[in-house]
């Protein structure tokens, strides 16, 4: 076989298919980085730092939050929801913890995260449930683009 025959259109097509199906290598460790983001987020919540807690959400109008059958768009409306529901003066805010954090990188800068949340008052669980996040790595940190949180049945 001559070199010209080897470089036919089928060869290039096969190489293109192989290149597109090769596994993507995600730099860093998204599992560890996102788990650390959630740990920091819970610490911010627990010490009453709403700005710190909200810094993990992408600050734009397309950030979405789904819970209880409702969809909310935008960082500012989500901030306002948390401020009035959990952080208003005189409101009792239970401690937040995350567990079972699992991360699946989707691209070099996007990841899917599933986990569970727990709100605790002393030794009692006041609320818990699974959630799913879609995060994007922006510069050196992961930020939440979409949050779908469900509550366990009472």
C-alpha cells in the first residue's frame, strides 16, 4: 500500500472518530475540589455568612434553583430567598451538613454533582434530602450554575 492510499478519506474519518471518542482528561481533581467547595459552603452557612455561602453560586441571571415544584432564576432572587427565609434577624437557622458527595466531570470546566443535605438542630435532623448541582469551573473555583434540591418525605 502506498502512502497516498493510506491517507484516503476513510482513514481520516476513522481518526476523527477515534479522537472524538477519546476520554477527556480533566485537570485537577473535580471530586476533591467540589467536595471542598461544599464543605466551605456549609461552614459559611453555619457561621451566618450568607455572602460567603452565596459566593459558590454563579452571580448571573441564568443561575437556576429548583425546589418544591418551583423554578427560580437569577442569583439575586436566590440571595433574597435565602436572606428572608433563613438569614433574617430573629430567624432560627439550623446547621447545614453535606454527605455522599459524588462528582462526574462532564467537560474540562463542567461537572455534575449529586449529594445529600441535612439541616440539624442539636442532634435532630429538621430537614434532609438529595440534591443535584451543575457546576462550572471559573478561573480557580467551581461555581453552581444549577441547583435542584429535593426534601425527604417527613
